[in-house]
């Protein structure tokens, strides 16, 4: 197996994981904001 190809695969996997974790953080922040808005409203 070509080492360069493995690197590419790893990078795409890492990017996917990062996107997932960013999305989770955003979802948690949104939930928090919605809860606070409901309390205020």
C-alpha cells in the first residue's frame, strides 16, 4: 500500500470526525439557547 494514499485516507477520516464533533457542539449550544429563550419567553 502506498503511504501517501494512507495519509489521504486518514486526513479525510479526521476531517469527518471533526465535522461531526463541531456539529455536536453546535447542537448543544442551540439546545442551551432554546432552553434559555423558553425560560425568558
